[in-house]
């Protein structure tokens, strides 16, 4: 088939949703001709797709541009006063429509795959074109969970209101799509509960086993923990700020020698300030996350907000790292608490479990082996096969 992929970011073989996009496109190019349209936030994000190993028929970028914080807030107020969702409007761009029109003039596309329901902004397409939505997250669930963890009344109201607006649009777009892809059976069940007639397929997130396996012999530091994840993603920001506020003082009071590295691109000022706290290092963007994972005794995933499944846990598993996670952070993964990782939701319990593992090398080793064994079932090759299988079923119905 001729496929057109529309993504809100450039696919990269690094981590997170960008990695899912990258490996899914690589899988698609094994059987189909693939064109790609990406939304870029600034000129620094522009990259040559062929140099990243993606064999694309066509490639186009649509520049979004970065608004200042005051301007962003003004836009939010503007859309809210008009009764429209700022989140949805941010992805409803005439430039995207113009690019789609130009591509369809050049050739016919059998199927358009939108990465996230937000990108599937009811753009005008030829009537014969099938649409598939790859739900990296259930977006309305992500917003509702953000509302539940909000500190200020204004932020809580905003995220509650947005979750309602986005839910309506998300369910409508998924109901009109020929097929919907989700990352776990949990999300498939959630979506089917609202859309019983929708065609939903599970295409799990994965991990590049060979890439991470090559780093097992890198040096590990004593009493060192790590958090990895894009620091321009609010659930990750909330996770490290909450951990720093509620767990880190408990850990340091019991073990002053413990150190913590926060590793991820584009940390905001609130996270950068944590680098001034004794024992904490904030790296910002790094060329390769593996040395930072390798240096840690324990990887942490203290997330309170999220949807989809967390690649950071699979990457830690592949690196043979013991993991302490909240129950939300590991949802959707086929894990057994106590065997593959340790689960704790309350700050005191989370801090205690981190300290226990730092002091117990045998427990760390047992978790590391079980986690690494489980990661074999989440290779990107297997996930790619699941994707291709899902598209065969969707296109044949």
C-alpha cells in the first residue's frame, strides 16, 4: 500500500513516543511505501529523514513555531472564551491541510496514519482514503489525570475542562477511523467501553534490545539512582518535582551518600533548579541515555500522570536495572510486582523501597534478570509485526 504518516514530532530512535513513531515507520517500510509529514516546533528540530534510516517516498515538515509563555497563555484564554479547546486548536493547522492537499495531488494514498487523535484533526481527505489513528496515549485520560494531580485551582479547572473537550473530539475521531491502534489491552478495553463498534488493535511499545544490551558492561556507581524521560513532557516534570519534594528528603536523611540523575531533554526552570539540591544532577539533553542508565543501581518511575505505556521502564529492563515504579507508571505492561519491579504509590513507601534496593544487591540482581527476560517480549521487531498484522486486518475489512 501507499501509506501517509502524519506525526506531531520527528520520529527518533531515542525514547518515548518519538521512538514508537520511528520504529513503527521502519516496520511499515518493510512492506509498504511510506510518506511522512511532521510538525516541528522550531528550526532546531529539522532533520534529514533518510539519515535516520527511514526509507521514505516523500517527507515534509510543517513548522509550528514556539510561542512565548505569555503568548501561549493569551491563546489559551482566547480559545476558551470561544468555547474551543486550545489543545485541539493547536493541532488544527491550515499548513497541515495544505501539505496534505499537495501530497494527494502527487499520488494516491491508500491509508493515512495519524500519530495521536490530536493530529487527526478532521482534515479534508479524498473520500476513498482510510484513516488509522495510532493512540500513543488516550489523550483525554492523560488530561484528566493531570487535573487530578493539579495544585492550583485554575490549573485543575483548565485540565478538567480540556479533558472533557478532548474526550468528545477523541471519541468522535476514533469512531470515524477505519482502525485505532493502542499500546495495551487496558487502553483497548477503555476505548471499547465508549466505542463498542470501533476496530481497536493492540500494538505494544517496545525497546531496542540490541542497542541497550551492548551497554551492560558500563560502570555502575554506588548508591546512585536515575530518572529518564523527556523533560518537556508534563507527566515527567510532575514526577521528578513530586519525588524531589516528597521522597528525596527521606532518602537523603537515611542515606546522605545517595545521588540522583535526572536525564532528559529540555528541562524547564523548575526542574533545572533541582540541580542545586545536594545530590541531584540535572543533565538536560544527552546524546545517549545508556551511560546514565548504566551508572545507576536503581531506575525510578515515580509517575502520577500518564497514559499509554512507559518506554523508560522497558529501557531500564533491557539495561538490567532494578526498577521502582508507581502502579500507574507500569500499567499496561505485563509485569508482576515483586518479580519484575517494585511498585509503591505513597512517597514514604517509594523512598523506603529505593533505599532497600540500594542496600540489597541480591534483590537488585533478581529484579534485573526478571526484567531483562521480560523485555525480550517487547522487542521493536515483535511490535512491528503486530503493527503490520493490524494494518492487514484493517485494510481487508
